[in-house]
C-alpha cells in the first residue's frame, strides 16, 4: 500500500495476518514493513544509476536502514536520503557501508596498537628488536633451520613492554573503540585505576607507552590529537637522581 507516512500513522499501523508494507509517497523509496507480530522496520528500495543495460538503472535493491521506534520517521527519511542520493550518482550504499566499516576497523584501538607495535616498537626500540629477533630464532629452531633454541621463556613470545602493558591494562577497556573517541578523562580514569591497583610505578610506564602510541597514531592521521597531549600528572613524573656513585663505590663494584 502507499501512503504519506506521519509519526502518528506509523505508530498506529497494527499487525495483520500477513506481513505488509507501506510505501511513503512523500519520499519515494522509503518503506515501512510491519510483520505479523507487529515488528516495524524501515527499508529503502532503490536502483543504481548506470548499472543497467545501455546506462539505464540497475535492478531493484532493498536495504534495511533501521527499526521503529528506535528510528523515528524523520530519522528514517534522512537515512533513506543518504542511500538514494548516492544511488542517483551510481554509488551503492552497501559498498559505502563496507568502506566505512573497513576504515573504522583500521582505527580501532586494537588495530592501532598492533600496527604501533609492528611498525614502530619492534623496528625502532631495543626491546622491540630483541623480541622480534628472538621470535625469528625460535621459529627457525622449530623448523630445524637453527642449531639451538635460544634461551629464555617462551610464554607470550614477543610481547615487548609497550605491548604487554597496553594489552594487559588498556585493551580490555578500550577494545573495539575508535581511537579518536577515547577521551582525556578516560585516560585519567585508567591511570587512576592502575595507580590504585598496581601502584604509581606501573602507571608511570603505562602512561609513557600510551603517550607514544597516541602520538604515533595522531601523526598518521588516525585522530586529530592525542588525548594525553600536555597531560599534567606530576605524581607520575620521573624524579631526578639525588646522587650518583662515587669513584670509590665504582672501584668496589
């Protein structure tokens, strides 16, 4: 059926023996589907420009954009326009969604952490190079390419301090989050929690590695600025030495 959808009308559409659809006459392409159990969903029906024979529009595509009442009529129309307008230019909203998901996945906290460790920590730090080289030696030993297995623990192989601290204390809280959504207040809360549970020394090291990771991510455009930039945590600062060893102490050592 066709009707000019209104907020009151959408609310009053009741379930029938069979599922039915109401096509909005105000915005062509927007459809409200009502199931036998009364569930209401928003769909957009569209054809891609230039996808058919001889440059005509392609086959009809149906795309779900939301559920009522979580998405009201006004929001549904806006969502439909976001699908219909690109379709008029030959762009499929399904592809745009996939591209958006892919881009967001690359900016998730865990994805940024993995790249930070592999592209910065392991090539550019002493601990990172040691972990990387030892992992390769162990792999060669298992394949019979090395004469002896290098000494040292095998558990959680290759976890350099930066990776270990961030993985153990920050990743469980921020897994799945986009790095640009992590606020300064959340970083303070995390450090406060680590200070309470494990003490300031560990929190100091965690802050150091988080600062480097977020600066690295900001430099690559994953977020506008690091949430730790200019952070004032004097209790987590590194205190200068009060004394050094004397020559007599050094001779005895």
